[in-house]
């Protein structure tokens, strides 16, 4: 860990008619904090296929981070540590610019997929030990979240020593209730969960070997 270089957290603007997005609220809450002697800087990304990657590239150039954690919101019950990003866009809904691409690559002539480079098993174990509901996820979807995850790993492939990955956070209880769903996770719990996961990522050079696979 290099304490002279920051940790970059990205979160998304609200989308799909919501007025809030917990991924950005978490990033905002952690901005300026010190985690394992590393300073956190946070940047909001647009939920738009045409501009998300250029905004991410600008943030990488401006802050020159040692580690990047991209956050996004998903309709899931727990914090999801993403393993792999795929080179596919297949949008179930339109982005904030009204675009809804189907069966397009994130980046032409790029690999079919990239694995994240964060120690997701160690992060998962730390969240379990803290009593925060979490999972290792095998898919980041095919919307802008996956696009940013794939684009991030493509950008980092030539940045020696810079690790990166993606975490999906749940909706807030009020968002779930507005959709007639049960559950959601309070913002304070999500902030703590991301802090715990980041600390584990910064502490861990070689990931732990733990079973967290799924049959479905």
C-alpha cells in the first residue's frame, strides 16, 4: 500500500426515475476519510453509456489512485462483490440519456471478459466477520455498472500496481418500499460495509482461498 496515492471510489448518479442512488451517497460519505492510511477521493459517474467511461478515465488521470472501487446500485438484498465483467451491453432499461443498446460490446476488439483484481474473498470474509450481509457475485449484469467495471479493468491493464473492482450495493429501505419490495439496507450499514471491504482490500496482497461459489 502506498499512502501517498489515494483510493478512488466511484458512485453513480440516480437512474430509472429514482431521486437517490446509494452508491453515490456511500462514496460521498467516505470522501476525504482515511482508510488504512490511504485517503479516499470520490467521483460521481453518469449513468449513461456514452459518457461513463470518459468520466472514469478522467478521474483516473486526475487522481492517479493506488486502488479503485467502483460502486453501483442493484435490486439485491446484500452487498455483492463482483468477480467478473463481460464485454456485453444488453440494456433492460434506458440509461439517463435515453439510450438502450442491445447486444453491443462494451469495447470493440477487447477481450470477452476481465476479472477484477481486488481480493474479493478477503473482503467477503471481513464483511461476514462484521455481521454485514454480503456475497461473492459472478455477474455484474449488462447495464452501465458492468460497462464501467469492464472499462475500468481495461484501463487498468497497463497501470502497474493499480488494483480495481466493482461492488453492487442494495437499494435503501425507502427505495424498496416505493417499489413494493421488502428489505433494503440502511445507508449507515452500507457505508460501514464499504469501509470494511475497502480496509480488507488495502490490507490484503494475496486473496484468501474460500468457497463462495453458487450452483445457479
